[in-house]
C-alpha cells in the first residue's frame, strides 16, 4: 500500500461504485453539463462488526493517509453502529463507515453472516484494500430473501460485499439550485427516483445538515441459484450549514442517516 494516494484510492472506489451505479456517472454528467463543479462530500461503506472485517479494518487505508476518527452514531432499530472519519484537509471527502451488530441479530442472521465470513481466504482478509473487493463468497438468493426479512442491511451486504455504498455530492459547491427540493426535482425529471422515506429532504438548517438521495440502481446479481435484479448503490446530496461558532457543520445527523440507509430498500 506504499504507493497508495488519496486520489488513487478514491479513484478505485469510484470505479467500482460507478460500475454498480450507472446513475451516479449519468447524474454527475448532468451537473457538469450545466457548468457545475461536482465535489464529493463523503463516501460510505457497510460491513459487519467481526474483528476480521469491522469498521477498524475498513478505515485502515484512510487512517494511513491522514484521516482521523470523529463522531460515532448508533442506529438501534437497524442494529447498526457507525463512525465517521475526516482528513485535516477539509476539501477531502469524509468517510462514513457502518457495521451490523451481529450479537443483536437473530441466530439465523448471525449464522448466515458467519458462513459468509468463513468463506473468505486469509489473503482476502489481509488485503489492505478489502474495502473495495466486492463479494468474496458464494451466496444464494434464498439466503438473501431470508436475511431481507430481518435486516435489509445484512441482505445487501450478502449480495454486494465490500464497495462504496454511496458517494455524496457536496451541494454547497453547486451554483444552479436554490435548494435541495429544486435539485431533487431536476434529478427526478431526468428519470432517477428519489428516496422519500422520512420525507424527500432529511434534516434541516436547524441541525446544520440537509440530505436527500436517489433510490439505488437495480442491477443483475448472480447467485448460486440464479440471477436476480437487486438495488445496488445510490447517489446522495448533502447541504451543510454554518455553525454559530463559525465554519460549516462537518458531522452527520443520525435521524437523517437512518432514512438514507433505506435508499437500498426494494
């Protein structure tokens, strides 16, 4: 990993993400076609709280390149824990990593997730860029369906594995939209449905952050028992507001993030 730079890391992450999420490149081109400069606010990852592949493992490449751990968040209903990381250079994207708390899941979900991890080789588990290695195991659609009944998050992870779950446009850098509602209308008019769980716009100026997101692109996933169309990844849009003490708010709002997770719902 000695030759890894932030630019090459984010470039590799975008490459896999864009292949799973054709809408992201298309929407970015729509913005650029209007003369906008698209800046990434943050990138997000999903994992499991197993010591071999938990948050600390996913964060390692970023920590080696100057990132530091910041705030932590808990999502009780979804059985998730999350932490975000930031670079001292605030022009660099933030990194948001969540993990499923296996000890809070049913025996069925926990065993299915452990079966997934047990299929990974030592080489895969020790890969510094495991966070972008995709699905490293065999899985079947029947298991996906069973997982989905209890945890959409677990089902998604079983189907897609390690990749950027979403990139996020820093809306403050866009000049042609009065607010997130106008931006969302522009995206929907182009044919990309938006996530309306908890309302179109999550958050408010009062909590110093507004967010909205597309619904995930549907892609064909190959399982041991056939191919199925499933929601993969999505594109998010974040507008940050000035704090009373000065400077833009840099963190996240748990109540909003909770609804953003649902962008991958079927």
